[in-house]
C-alpha cells in the first residue's frame, strides 16, 4: 500500500505538470525535458540498439521506460516514507532535483520551465506525505479496532484518496498524451515544410539601420524572443496538409486555398514591426520580424469584393476573429498571408501554418494566427472578438518611442551617457526622435535609417550628465510631421499614449 501511495503521488504530480505544460507551452513539459536529457546522455550504441529494437516506437518505449523507472522509485519512496517520515519525501526531492537538472540542459530552459519542474516535485512530495499519513492512520486504527466502524473510516479515506489519484493519473495522462501527440505531429509537419524562395525578396537591411548601441533592442527580433499574445488556451495544432483558407461573404466568387496552393504563389518577404494594442508606453509587446507570405490583396482580387463591403473578418481555427478595413488590405501595402517568420515556417505559437500580418495595424484588428477564413463584410454587419469587450473597432498603431538603454534603475557613470532605443510609426515612418532632460528643451537624437516605413527605427543620443538624478523622456515625430501623442492614456480602448519616461541616477 505504501508503494502504491508513492506511485500514485508521483503519477498525479507528473500528470498535473504535463497538463499545465499542455495548457501553457509544450516547451515547458518536465517529461520532455527529462526524456530529451536521457536521449542526449545515452551512448550511441544504446541508441542504435533501442532504434533497432523498437523502430519508430523508440520514443514511446522511452516514455514507457521512464514511467516504469519513476513508478519503481516512487513506490520505494512510499515504502521508505512509511518507515521514516520525510525520508521518502527526500527521495522524491532528489528526483525533482534531477528533473530540474534535466530542464537546465535543454535549449528551451527558462524560468517558467524551471518553475514547473520545481512545482511538480513539490506537489509529489506533498501528495506522498498526505497519502502516507492517511495510510498510517488506517494502520493505527486497525491496531485498535473499533467494532462500530465498518469499514474503518481511515481505511476508506486512504483507499478513496488512492483511487482518486490513480484515476486522475490515468485520465489526465491520456489527455496530456493526446495533446502531446497532436503537437508532436504538427511540429513534425512543420519540420517538413520547405519555404519557397520569395519572388520578391526583403530589401536588404541597410548597414546604417543599426545604431550600434550596446544593449539596445535588436533590429530583428529572434522568433524565440518574439512576444506572444492570444486567447488560445492550448496552441492550435493544425496539419498543413489539411489546412484550407476560405474567402467568403460579399464576394463575386468564393475562393478556397490549400497550403500547397499558397506555397506555389509568388511570395514576398518583408520586415514588418508587429505591435499589441495592450503594449504600455515603454512596454515590450512589440517585435520586428521578416515575414514571408502572399499579399492579401491578390487573394481578395481573385474573390472580387462586392461594392459596399468595408471590412474583412478573419477567423482562426479556434474561432477568434479580427476585423480589418478592406481598404487597408487593398491599398498596396504589404499585408501578408504569412507562412514564414525570419526564414523559418511560422512557429506553432505564432500561427502555424498561416497567419495575417498587416503593417500599420495593431495585432488585435489584423494579425490573425492559425487563420482559416476571410469573410468580406461590413463593419455595420459583423463584430470582431475584441470589439464588444471594450476595444475600439479600428486599431491603427499609434506613433511611439521607447528608451532601451541605459536600463532604468541602474546607476550610470557621470560624463557622456549614451541613450538609445527604438521608435515606430508603421507605414508612415519616423522622421525625428528627440530627448529631453528634466522637462527641459527637446534635443534631437541621431536617427538610424529604417529598414522600411513598416518597421521600427533605432536612435541614439549622448548626453553630458554630471552627478545627480535625472528624468529623461523621448518623443517621436513621424515622416508626415506629426508628433506622437504626449498625453498619458491607458491601452484601452485603442492603444496607450504618453511619453516613455525613465529616471537615471548618475554617480561620480
Ligand atoms: N487566432 C488568434 N490570432 C491572434 C490573436 C488571438 O488571440 N488569436 N491575438 C492577436 C493579438 S492581440 C496580437 S497583438 C497578435 C500577436 O501575435 P504574436 O503572438 O505572434 O506576437 O496576434 C493576434 N492574432
Ligand atoms: Mo494584441
């Protein structure tokens, strides 16, 4: 019974960890981390032997093997805990540390993955302690039999807890395995996608686009660092082979497009800076990537929008919607049905296999990930997901600017202090960036060249500062001469405004 308690405690905790990883990100899975570490650690000869023995089922064999080893040690921990309080918990703790070490060896190791591993181990320890205590209560009750209690309540309590844990492990385990399987199948399909060369390549990034400031936001955001915002509880797993996009609504001809159709189109590649409407002034819900895709206007031209239509309601596989002005999708800008991000197929979290990217509009009104439908319609007839939830129907990106260095809160040395950051006014372009010290006169910063009007620009300015406390603010002016809105306003309903303000502490 003590061994069963140990196995159920470990099983329940691990399944809980896997379910949380399924919900948040498959990259957090403790089981995947440990399995990956095992695969990396075993000698090649053993690997060859495993492949020869199990063939393509080698990964399943590994998982079953891990489950058996874990159940064995957890059973042992239960027996030990029953003999001596906390001794079994220590065994589980050591296992948890080994799991944490495995997570640290992984490429995707981050604070979240480490927290999940520690959390899983803690849950295992707590469940083990609880179950063994219940078992011991049963034992002490059995030693002093109470003839009026049949069956003994402590016995029933223990067996019920054990059965619930076992049931959770079984049902949750099947669910976690199904999620894992779906994500694995799609990851594999993503690995097989060969992105075609663009018919129109992205203009080369001018050498002068990099302001050369240490610690500044990189011009192009690596996929792994790109902010992620969506309402998807689990990342939709869409097989590109069965994906279709339907163009419906107020059109002359409905159009259906497969992933293979899309790959065969003349694709364009462009740098576009995507921003979230929830980004606060100075925030980091913004990123710049090189997107590969087919211009949406060409797809719309095939369908032939009818007169009177003024909106395209795009819908994702999980039912989320965005309402984009038809005019913005037809005015010649590089609004893309994107399949590539920085030279790779879209990452699953960023909309694999296909998403929209529209220069100049916040993501919530344009950047539908896992897109499966474009309905040509009218703002008067259809509402998108965020519109009834307190966000504006239209969402053009507001011109804004940010100070990246020096990082707020860290003291700097007196003398020439180098300031640097980014500014953006997608589809209009930045004309000027200025800084001011303690609300004094605006001083013009050195503006680096943009990659294009659709991306952010880097800027820098050296200021002579003596010892003391300073308040530094930045503001941008777009290429049409409009200064960014200096009035402080929150993100809802259509994007935050105000000046990014940092305090610097200058030390001798
Ligand atoms: N399917 C779907 N697409 C979506 C969203 C969503 O919730 N579901 N959120 C949008 C919002 S609000 C933003 S800011 C961008 C973010 O894209 P990213 O996660 O690739 O950075 O995706 C947009 N596309
Ligand atoms: Mo967003």
